[in-house]
C-alpha cells in the first residue's frame, strides 16, 4: 500500500513538473493575483464577446482576435455570443470602474469588465502576459503561443493617473506624442497633461489670435548648455513647431480610444512671454518682447490689470475647450513674477479697485494673481469645466472647487487637501523626470540638476502626511517631464522610462502591493517590450549609464 501511494505521489509530482509555469511580470502589479500551474493555448483559441459591451469595446476585441490570428498563424473564430472556451469577454456590472477580472484556466481566458476603460486595462494585462513578439508589427507566425493559468481581480488605487509632457521648451511631433500615449495605455495611465504654452514657445493653434503661432511658436535660437552656467552661448538655430487644431482633434481622439483623457495646459499669467512676443499689448509695459531663448523664470507676465488680458484668456480658453473634452483645464499659475505688476499703473489700479491689501499672508500682487485665477475658474465653470493649477494658485486665496497640482514637494497638496480641495500629487522630489536618473552625471545627457533614480521615484507614498479624513481629496498622482534640456525623441523617452513605470505603480497599486525588488525584476520583460516598440529607456539599474 505504501509503495502504491509513493508511486502515486511520484507520478503526481511528475505531472506537476510537466505542467509548465510561465513567468508573470505585469506592471503595474495587479491588485489580487493567484498564479496556477499550467498554460492556456492562445494559438487558434476562439474569441467570443458579449454584445452588451458596446461597439467601441467589441471593435477592440475583434482587433485583438485579428492580432492573435496573425501572430499565431492560426485563425481565431470570432463570435458575438460568449462561449465556454477560448477568450471570452463579458460584462459584469460588479467589477469596479476601470477594473477587470481575468481568469485563465486550461480551456478559457475569461475577461469581465464593467466599462470601456476596464477593457483597455484588461487588454494591457493580456498583452504583457503574451510572448513579447505580441508587440511586433510583423513577425513570422509562431504556432505555439501560451498564457499562464491565473486569476486576477484588478482595479486602480487612484482615478487620476497622470503623465505630463512639456512641448513648449522643445516641440515634439504628433507621432511622438502618440507613441507616448501608446506606452501610457500599456501601463494603465489615463491622464495626459499636455503643457502647450510657455515663455519659450506657444504650441497650439488659436484661430482668433494667429500670431500666437506665427510669432509665438518660433524662437530665434536656444541657449547652449546649462542656463545657470556663466558666459552662456546660443546655438543660432531657430526652433519652432505647433499643433494645428486638426492635429489636436486627431490626438485627442487617439488618446480617448486608448482610455486616456488629455488635459491641456495654458500656463497663465506667468510663463507667457511667447504670447507677449505675439501680442505685446497684453503685457504691463507693452513690450517689445521676444520668445525666450533661455531657461529660468522670466520677469514678464501678462498684465493682470487690463480687461483686454481677460478677454484674450477667455477667447483662448474657449477654443481650447472646443478641442479638449476634458473636465479639467489646467491654467498653470506657477512661477508668476510680479515685479512688473508692482510698477504697472494698470495692475495697481486694479488692485485698488478690488481693495486688495498686503497682509501677513500674501502681498497685494499675490492677491491679484488670485483674482486672475478666480476669473478663469468662474469662466471655466460657466462652461461646465473645472480649473486645475500648480500649487502657487493657493497663494492669495483660492475659491472652493479648484484642484491643486502639488509640485513644490508635497506641502501644497497637504495644505489643499486640508482645505477640502482636490489634489493631484506631483512632487518634484519624487516625480520630476527631468532630474538625473543616475549619479554618474558625466555619463548622462545634460539635465536640469538634482538626482532622482527609479527607486526613489518608486518609494513615493502619495498619502504620506495627509490626515485620514482628508485622504479622499487625493484624486491622483502625476509624473512630469520638462524639456528644457531635451530636444530629441530618443532623449525624451530615455528620461521617461523606466521612471514613468514606477509612477504607473504608484498610481495604480496599493501600498501593500508595491515591492521594488519585484518591480525591478519585472523590468527585464518590460525592457524587451520597449525594445520591440523602439522606445528608449535608461539601463542605470544594471549599472549601464547614459543614452546610447
Ligand atoms: C513647475 O515645475 N514650474 C510647475
Ligand atoms: Zn500690469
């Protein structure tokens, strides 16, 4: 009897050994995941779906079926009635927003979702579970494609999962923007903050003010090297570029299809020198102004005392709102120098008219910026939109209903949450991807300074310092990339990745599910995917420094 049992155990062990275990390296880590032994055969698996998912979703499911047919060389039968075998996509109203359940056994890979974004996220997980060739444009069909057996119940920690791109300091073409949107989808990020205007360039066509692009999108030349170095020289090469309204509509639609909302930023009332170069009458002195050729904060701002400025801003925002369906419109608000306001008769008259006074908290000019912010907020509200701005909007009082993006560390975000304002946490100390990502600065491309390796980004805990009763005001997290020192697509991507993947985990995962050792191990798989996609990234975690 004992011999029989021993033999049975030995046989079972052998069977167990035969059941393959495939590696799983999903980023961001799913909320709940149980790995099983054994595999599911992708090749030739039928694909079926629930018609209740809606056309937008069923189109995506059909595209997925077509993709696996091409890649495996074996046709997948597609059916609009959920089956019991193969890939089955169904609706389940109890799945949380943007979440999904994925159960893969020997016969069936079942996806349950309650919304379109859940489907996008489920497909991102499936894509990361597939052999990496899934990402190739063209590959010789391989007969045997397998998925691991597992059970996942996944949903995001934060509703706002952002990535920012500055296209004002250096312009990036539509194709590059779309490439970044594609990568965002793969890592389940859902808000793209498009920094469209700044002192060094205006990048969005505004029909009512054509000089914003004909004049404001062109700078004569660019400073060479670091802006803080003495004896700065300039390259003598004009830099220009802007998006037409047609291109913007195309990008907005492209993003929406991938579950991403684009939040446009028109940075005001500071960071406006490019607009002032086009329309000098909007400044305190009347100019002349030139599109700025160096980095660092400009002394010139829009004149807050002229009604003409407010009309200009409302006209611009009207065209912006027509292009971007986003609930949030970002009005910047950061680093607005007020030296000219102190001397400007228009600004001072406005201060008097409004009865603004310097007090122990803020200067009367800071209150004047508060007045500009409040006017923009009212205007956006009248148009059914919400204002979001950098944490300087907290200076000089801020009306309820505004959302604060905390960039100067976490202080502003903590303060805003305690004022019952919604907050997106984006502290430079953890999430500024323009900082050096290795300490071998001599081997790295020139960056703005500071040192922020991927493990530091990863260590960020968005709710640190927020009292429990205010934590629901932290609606999300965002990583930012400023492009003063970044002029090429390859360099742009190099600065984003892999730190943007660390940001994706902060945005998606609960604290208990974060683990840098597991994350770092999973990067090898993700790097192979990025290689196939032609996306550049830093290998500093392997001791390989610099952009090659
Ligand atoms: C910022 O970095 N000035 C928002
Ligand atoms: Zn003024």
